[in-house]
C-alpha cells in the first residue's frame, strides 16, 4: 500500500498571497489612475514598479531559500506585503503610494519564491500549482465582484494586504528549511541542470508574460473606453472570466500529464494569441466578454503546465524560481508596454502585435517541453533512455506505480560490480553434455 497524496495547503495559501497582486493588476492600475489623478501611462508605471520589485525578490532569493529557511522567508514576505500594500491603501500621497507598492511587491515576490521552491520539491508539482492557481483565481473573482461597487483608490491594495495577514498563521506549518537536494552526482549541488532548456524557457516566459499582462493591464480601459461598458459591468466580466479560469484549472488538474506538456503549452499559447487579438478589438459587450472569458479560461491552464515544466528541470526548485522571476519581469513590463502600444497605435493594433509575439515564442517553448519530457506518459513512467519499457511493464503486469520512477526522477547510475577471486574455467574441466553415456564408454 502507498500513502495517499496530501494537499500542501500552506503552499497553496502562500502561492495565492504571492500571485494575487498580478491577478488584480487591471483594477489596481485603473483605481490609481482615477483615484489619484494619474495619467494612464503613470498608473501603468506604478503597476510595473510593483511587479518589477516582485521579480527582483525572486532573482535575489532563488538560491537562498534553503539557507534562510522557508518559514522565515515566507513570514518576511507576508509582513512586507501587509505593510507595503496596507500603507499604500491608507494614503493619497503619490510618492508614498509608489513606495508602498514597491515594498509590497517585494513581499509578494518573496512569498512566490518560497512557494515555487517548495512546490518544486513536491511529488506532484503540477497538482500543487494548479491548486494555487485555482485559489488565486477564486479570490480575485470575489474582489472583482465587490471592489467596483465601492469608492477609493486603495481597495485592491488593501485586499492584497489582508490576504497576506490571513495566510500568516499557516506559515507555522512550513519547515524551518527546505529539504536538501537529491544527490545524483558530485556537482548537482553546485550546477543547475538543463541549463540550455532553462535559459530558453526563462527567456520565452518573459515575453509570454509580457504579452499577457500588456493586455491585462489595459483590459479595464478597453472595456470602459472602447467597448463602452460601465465599470461594474467590466468587473462582472472579469469575475466571470476568472470563474471560467477556475474550470480551466480544474480541467488541467484532472488531465495532469496525460497529454504531456508540449501540446497544452504550444497549442494553448496559439489559442491565447487569438483571444488577445479578439479582446483588444472588442467594440461591445459580446466581443469583449468572449475574448476575456476565453482568454482567462486557457491562460491558467497553460501557466500551470509551464510552472510544472520549470519545476521538473531541477528538484531543488531553482529553475522554478528563476523562470518565475523572468516571468515576473515580463509581467512588470506588461502594463507600461500595453499603455504605450495602445496610446501610439490603438488597442486593435496592440492586440495584433501581442498575438504575433505569442505565436513566435510558442515554438521554442514547445521545443523545451518536448526535449525535457513533454510526450504523453503513462502514470509512473519515466522518460526515454530506459523509461518506456518500464511503463509498458507497469501497464501490462499491474506493477504499482510507486515501484517505477516518477516523471522527472533522476536516472539511477549503472554500477559495474567486479567479481574478484572467481576462478576462470579451463578447458577440460567440463565434459560434453549428454543424457547418458554411450554403451561401453568410460
């Protein structure tokens, strides 16, 4: 018998607290613009500063989580998020709001870094990341349904701060330090595995996230300005879209590794490109809602597979954090990029540019997924170079899945055992083989 899978709820909660700020970006930027009298570009720059600070935390802390300890860093991140976002929500002075957003962004990035590192060490990182996306989508949907009906520039910032405080008690269930690496060689502790694949994935994730958040950062303006909808109506569309995203994440969690990673990542990115073009050219409720809902349904599905792919590159979680930080850089540049593109060329042209960029990055992302084990696999199977026969045996003989190495597990070294002291046979020691001797034989 094998122990049932346990749900890492502290990691899911920490993931939610770290990812909530990017999910609430459109309403955060819109509220800053209207509540503080900022221009669209200035409000987008504040959002970019917040997310850039989050990405900086990931780059600085990627290799320090094990040394400092998961519990300590998680609590530090949540404290910075609560203080930074809470302070920004309580003041109307623009410099203080910017400073609070930057401090809070660093806290969000710290929480995300710890969550990503720990999720990579889980037996099923895809399931843990899918649950995190499910949680943050549900919470963001609730915020989008309530915030547009209340006045004030800092309501979304206050919601992020309160979430950080609510997650704080769960950090007591985190270990004081992350588990050590599984040694498969003498230099695993010093060098990153799959360096080329990791660098390609990090670079493409930066551009992938930039395209997503360039549209997400101006989606509220598209709904109000181009589609001529009221702010509460746009909030309802966003809430429904995030609700559809919940269904997408549930579907991704149910599918798991059955389709591999290449098809969901490559095919999903192509579909997202079309959704972005549709949403950016919307001129009414129907087209705007269709584009946003379809986009938000597919986006978290692809993101969950990308997180799982990054986690599979290194069991210590370093690539998960570095790829996530590169994604945060793209997320940070997104609002400003969307504001500049839309101001210079209009929303429809912006959508075409972003969609074309996504089509270009879909190819290398799919190649990384294929190269690092993106083919459909049976449960418990390992990838090629010895994995396929094990999968066939497991399927044919009913071998428990725990007896076969899991996807991404390090290959076991083949050890040659010397047989010292065994005498070599000499000619004449053995006679010819026969059932009986011939009559009269000696």
